[in-house]
């Protein structure tokens, strides 16, 4: 069983829980370990998370979505989910690997988690993997969105403006100074053509972030204290 999913094909389940150390010790073919299923599960995991954040966070730009997915689909996140469902208890490891704590090793557990997703996909399809995965990973996605918002003032401003249904945000470069290798930019942010803040930085992106930071304060003062 994996996160309340019961495999119908015991051979597929055994393959998903078999680490290379087990096949090496028994001198079996390496294809009898979970590495190929891990490869498949990695892609399945990525498409499900991508689909979820694309549909549930329509205000986030492509760059933020990419960072968000990377934050969620990582060894640390998969390891924590594997611990949550006690995945280590069912793994087949070589004796040496097991004696040295392999069943609680982040790399082994995160790989096995992906292998299980790959196996469920082969047996029951993408929708079933989604049903199994989302209850485990949704909270981590929400936490990652919160972290992204704290570091991305442009995203936070976009969320505020959309929340209040207050129109379009535009960034305008007011000035560029300095030599090519040491440029300094000043940017203004406008909401419905009204200026809400200015920012400066060594890149346009940095200047836009600083302008958005100033605009967040101004926007909240004008619209959230009414």
C-alpha cells in the first residue's frame, strides 16, 4: 500500500519498492530495481504539480510558476511526504544499506516516492495518481506560494490589485544612469495609469521589485483602510 492506494499488481509494487542495493546484493538485473519507475514518476509528479499551480494560481507569471514547482518538486519535499506515510517501512534494501540507515535516507525515500507514483500511473492512470498525490502535496504548494509572495513584491501587488478588482498594473522605466557595466535604473509602477510608487536598482527587475514594494504600502493605505 502507498498512501491508501492498494496495488493490484504485486510485482509492480515490489518493483517500486526495490532499491538498487537490494538488486546488487542479490546479483539481479539492475532493471529489477525502482530506478526506471523513478524516472517515470518524476515526470508524472511534475505534470500534476504544474497543472495544479497553473489552474489554481492564475495570477502568477511563468517565472514564478517555475520557481514554485521547483520548490515543491524537490528532494526535501518528497522526503517529508515519504516520512509522513512511513514509506521507508516497505522498502527492500540491501543489508548494508539497511544497516546504515537507508530506510530514513532522504535520497532513497524521495526516489522511492517518485517510483511509487510511476507505478500507480502504469497501473491506474494519471487521474488516480493525482487523487493520491494532491492530499499529500497541496499544503506544501500553499506554503511555497506564501514563501514566493514574501520574496516577490510584484506578485504580491498583483494579488492585491486582483483582489480589489482594480485594473491594470504597468511598470515604466523613468531613467537609466551609469556605464554599461554598472547601470542604475529607476522604475515607476502605475495602477490604472495612476502612480503608486517608484523603485531603483542595478537591474530593471530589481527596480520593478522595489517599486512594487512601495506600491503595496500605498495601495493598502488607499484601498484597505476605506
